[in-house]
């Protein structure tokens, strides 16, 4: 978060938490102006310019500013905030939200910000902050904090500030827990994470509320979170991208239901109406969609996100890195800053870390980083069990000049495609799994870095290649056509230049464009797309998918 950001509401003491909000007669509408504050005095004057067509909301109604940047917003009787969707090319000079007051203007001074190039942002999820084991025990009686958060949090700030992202977002479970501990302790933790931790980032800092951030008392509920982080749902634009933060926590008595409510859904419908056509849309929340309770509101939300064509839904909660779906929209859940609740590595093996995203021309890519650690992240293969063919996509932080991979103790294979995007390097290649025996195998990737270092990563994988004959494939062409198939062991029957005929003992096929010199009776293999109406029915589309056995 840049140094200009501070919560517009001072720190709570317990009596104020219990009082929830000051009691006053609320105005029926909020009046104000959104403007570029050229001289930085937070007052519209001199050469300052009003910003037209900027959405402003109380969480119920969304209005647009007029040509002079002014707005009049009808306010719900229980509205707590007035907030602005900070437009692309600007940044909030003070705050992007203001608490509802009995009187006074709701002015939002902005400053100009860089609007070109790739969008880079950092997702921090599930810090579950408490400073030490004793206070952590107040939240989790059954867990033992083994690593103090201070060093990890300081390391995170240092690494993130060094990369100069466009914004940082913390996607929930900010504090250890809000269900069991005393409210004053929750307030203390929330204050630290907003002011000390969040306030240490140079980039704008945003947050989403998580289930552990809600006090299980309807008289308090989300008010501690709101004190330090403001509205629980909102939006902002940055570098030509519309970002939406949702609140998937609804408190019913002392229980939480993972859903949005009708008010939030109605707000989101209005918000998305004002997004420019073809503008990328990123949506953030805490819980992944598999944990969303089946409600009319959640069903409406899912439909709305799908019909809108969002770029991605990004969440946390599971302390695990996984692509959960690609249709009807792409969803990625990220690991936890606290890993396994400050005890050690998370269930997927990730450590104390965060995810860095980069988006350009609507294409979103990301990498997981363990704080203070150097290593390789395997974005693909995603699955533990492979067959026939797979895609390798390995990443390393920093500039790499070359990469290679190998199976078990076999020979290294150079990766032709190594891309350095200015933050991290990626190596991508097709993998021929068809020649591996059924069982466990080790995939090793090595990057040669620009500074002459070598960085190596290892992934153990189970190979489950099925034995399907050419006769079976041909007999069930409707199953395999247009899909990847493998004929891993074929005997060459005849050669005709780069074309040849080969058999597995059940059928003989023609293979066109075989890239290696072979002779009659040689043992070969092929992986490719099955095209039953072609004279050469298996189309190999990468040299790695053609095999010549030397023994």
C-alpha cells in the first residue's frame, strides 16, 4: 500500500466495536465530486479537473459522475460507506471510500497514474495473523504455531516492493480467527494487518473479507474488518482492467453461509453495466466456487460472471494452488501466506508465500513464490497421474537464458521455448509420456539463469499409460477421433522417404513425416492426433512425439 493510504476511521476500542457505528440522522443523498487533484491539496480548485462518468456507490445504488465530476447519490438508510470506482489512469490520493456522515461532501481527490504496459499485481491470501503462539492459541486450540509471522511478513513486503506491482490484494482470512478470540484481540490483529503490514507496501493495497474475519455475533459481525479495510465489496479500474472484490460471507446468527446476498448481486449487476466492452474483468473473493452454498444469489452470481465473460475469478481459502475450472470462466485458487497455519508447508507442498500475476493484452499468467526461497514452480503438469502426452510449463523467478528437463536418470532434453517476461521466466514444452513404464517417475527441470546460477526443480509423477491397440482405436473411431492417442511400440514394415508403414501386430498404419532415419524392423513409437479418414491416421505434431528405440 502506498504511504498515502490510511483507514479513514481511527482504530477502534472495544466499546466502539460494540456500539457498531455513530448514531446520527443520515442524509438522504450523498453529494460530492471526483477530480484530478493537480496540486495535491485535496480541494477542487485551480487547474484541477473533474472526472466524468466515474461510478460512485453506497453498496446499493451506483451513479455516474457528470461532466464536471459531480454526483448526487441516493443513499440506503443503512449505508455505511460511499465509495468510488477509481478509474484507470488514476489512483486515490487519499481514500477511495468514506464512512457515511450526517452531513458534509463526499469528495474523492485522485492523482494521475501510469496507464500503459502490463498489469502486475500480487495476491496475498490467508495470512491468519496473530503475532505469537500464545495469541494464536486464542484462535486455534488444536494448532501449534511453529514459525513466527514477523519474518515472513517482513520478507513479503521487501520482495513485493522490490518488484513494484500495480497493486496488492489480500484475499481474506486476514487474522487468525474472529470466532473464538476476544473482540479486542481481533481488533488488535486487524489493526496491525491494515496499518503496519498493509501500510508498508508501496503499491495501492486492497482486501477481501474471509470467513475467519467475521465476528460470530450479529451485533458486531464485519464491523471490525470494515473499520480498517472499508467496504466488503467494491470495484476499481487499473491499467485498462476492471477489478471487482466480492464478499462471500453472510452471517446468520452465529453461523456463516458462504454466499453473496441479493443487495450485493444487484450492486454487481449495476457495476458491470458501466464496464467498457472488451475490458478485462478480474473478480476476487475468499471462498472458491465449490464452497459456495447453493442459494439463488450464488446461482445468479455464477450466471452473471459467465455471461459477462470475466477474465478470471481469483480466490483463496483452501491454502492450495489449483486451477479449479476453465469454463464457464477461469478460476484459480492460491496458496496461503501462512502455508499450513504457521505450522509448515501447506497440503500442496507450497510454503509461506504469495502469487504474482501479470496480464497483458487480456492474457493472464501467474507464478507462486515462497518467501525467501529460490525454486521452480510447476504450473503444468497439473495432475498427479499422466498418460501418453502432457504439457510442461515450469517457472522460475528472474531472467533465465535456457532450460532443460529429464525423466528419471535419462538424458536432458533442451526446452526450445524459454520466455522472460521481465519478472519471471517460463519454460514450455510437450512431454512424451507414452514411452515410460507404468509407475512412479521423476521429472526434473533445470533453468540456467542469466547470472550463471542453476536452479533445479523436481516433481514426482505417476504414469498410467493404458495398453490400447491400433485395432481397438480404429474400431472405436468415434471415441478417439480428434483426440490424442499413442502407439508406443510399432515395428517398421516399409519406408518411403520420410513416410513409413508400421504395425503393432493388430493393424498397420502409415506415418507421414517421420523425423528420424529408420529401417525395416526398427522399433518406433508415435503420439499424435487420431484422424480416422486420413491415409496417415495418427498425426504427430511435435518431434518429441516420435520415438526410435535403440535397444
